[in-house]
C-alpha cells in the first residue's frame, strides 16, 4: 500500500509541474505575442485611469520613484484631469518603436496645459516594454525635479547677448538695452501672470508654460559679452569719463559699448573728431589718385586761405610722404592739401562715404555726424583736420575705422538687420581703403601711437581735438583683426597719451 501511495503522489507532483510549466509557457507566449502597439495602448489606458502600478508593470526597468515623479507633477501643479491623445506606434528596426502623443492637463484655476511628447518602446527579453525616462512626462526633462506654479512678471521683450545668454543688468550698457526694449517690445505681451516652473537638480528653474499673460519676444543683440566686459573694464580702469565702442567690420554689428558719458552718450554725443578725421581726408586724397608714397610737405606751421595751422608741439618733418605725414599726424600737410588740392566738394563726398550725414539707425537713438559744407578756405583748412564745425560721435568714428578695415562703410547696428533695415542707409564703398590701412598701421608701428602699448596687428589713428576754452578731447580709432573701435575721453587732453593706452587695455 505504501509503495502504491508514493507512486500516486509522484504522478500528482509531476502533473502539477507540467501544468505549471504549461501555464508559464502560455503566459510568456502571450507576452511575446503582444505588439508594441498593444503595449502602448495598455500604457495609455492605464495612464488615463491613473493606474500607476499598471503603468509601472509595462516599463522596462522602472526607476524606484516612477510613481512619485507622476504624483509630484500633479501635486505641484494642482492637476485636476489628464487627457491623452496617442498616435499610432511607429517601429524603427526590430527592437525599437515610438508613439507620439499629445497630453493635456487641467490646472486648477488657471486653464489647460497642452503639449506633445513621445512614448518610446524597446524589445527586451523577447517582449516589448516601455522605455521610460522623465522626458516622457515633459520633453527635455532629465531628472524629474520639482514642479511648481509661480506668479511672475513677464517683460514685453527680453534682450540677450549674441550667444543667447543674458546681458548684465548693471553697467553702462543698461540705457541701450532699455532703449532697445522700448522700441522692440510687443505692446500686447508682458505683464503679470502665472508660470509652470520645473527645477531640476543642479539647474536653474525652467519656465515651461505661462497662464494669463502672453510671453514677450526674445531678441539677440549683437553684443559680445567678453568684449563688453573688456571694454567696461578698460573704461573704468582709466579713472576718467570715457567711451569705447567696438564694431565688427563687414557687418556693422556693435560688439561692445562702454559708455561713461551717461545715457546714450556714446551714440548721441557730438564732439570734434580732431585728427581721427584725417582718415576721411586721406581717403579723399587716395580716391583722387594719391598714394602712401606721394610726396608731401610738413612744416611746423602753414598759412593757407588766411588761416594759420600749426602742428602739435611745433613738430616739423620737412619734405616727406603722405604715409609719414599721416603717421605723425601733420596738421599742416592735410590742411594745405585740402585747400590747395581737394576742395570742399571732394572732402564732403569723402565724409559722406564714411557715414557723415547718414541716419545711422542702430536700433536706438543715434546722432548724425556733422560735416557742414565749408563756407571759406579757412573753414576747409579746419575741417580737413576734424576741427571747426565737424562733429562726430564715438559710434560714428568706430564705423569709420570699420570701413577702413573692410573697404566698405556699413551702418552700425545693435540687433539683427531685418529688425531695423527699413531705417538704415545702404553700404558705401571706400576707395583707397587698402592704402589707408597701410597708413593706419604706420601710426601704431612708428607714429603717434607707437608708445601706447597697443598689441601687434593693431592699426589706428590718434586725435587731439581742441574745443572751447583751450581744452582738448582725446581720441583713438582703429582696428585689430575683425574688431574695429573708437575711444573718446572728453577733455582728456592728448589722444596718443590718454585714448590710445585705453584702447590698448581693451585689446589686451
């Protein structure tokens, strides 16, 4: 009897084992037969009903906080309902698939939050599963983080540097940013509202949705943050009221504005440019057929058109050439050549080629350079060396330096051309620019700026502009590589001793 019982027991155990294995085979087979579309349908159905455990069971290697990430979003934003609109699954290869979907959440007291995302699927152990990451909840999410609703004040326009990063909120650039914002802001945008914010570990809060207010425009300016910082440091380190404007030749983009003059002083302030204007006068001479080696006289003083013109400190070069006279900034050379050779019309034409008289329209208010037609030979003698009634802003003189570097004068701009093109003058070719570059290099290599500490490769022109009661404005314009600039120190005295070293600090 006992043997018979053992046999019966063995048969029952074997049968149970066979039935169990058969059941496991049926379950595994059923799972293996489920398509990625089946898995996606089941996942979306569970999500729609809020069954987080059923969702988790369909995920390949779900994180420990899978359910908590879903609850944190709903809790932080006071979500009252969720609606899912899945699209058909698209398979990619044998082991990958995705189902794009739109999710809409009702946010209590605020309205609907709707966006598109994607559910990704993967074949693992011969079964399709959801390949879940936090970005399934919201695109671009990496770690889940903290969700919150916050009351916010939205600006009508947000201006950034050329790389898309925020501009410094303090500093001398602020008046220019404010003026741009006033011009380019959307009247229907901005104001008080509520925002959905996501804060992930190690990252600043990210605004992903606004309620009750239209988001303002985000506009990139042409400002280069590194150059802006260098310009401000150079101006502040000078211990003087000064301005520096940097421009990219070839585009007219304003790269930096360090304005110690106050307000929009570097754009609207008008000052006699002094000897920096000799770039314009030399441009007229070169356009008329002269060259750097053309002979010229540089006496200590000259009387031309009944106007006595003197060189700084009574310097005399005697018989020389145009290049050397430019490098040593001979007033007597350029005044005499203007009166006895150029004439008012040709000098005026050169001034217009370099932007004088043009509506600069960089995106904010800017002064138009002044070159009134000289009414006498004496006025022409003064105008040729940037004195008398000739006036310019640092912005305009930076554009003069950029025109020499590029061979074409372009109106400067603070934002993309398409935003302000209707107001800007067309580019203007500058004849003789190559020869003028040779002459400006000589200024730094062996002329009036030779002792200013400017780095190799710099070309420029110094200026010491007399005004009023015997004072002088210090100027230096120039370029290095693809950066052109102008420096002005009002009532600063000597251009070579004050403005050129300031430019050197900026370039270094």
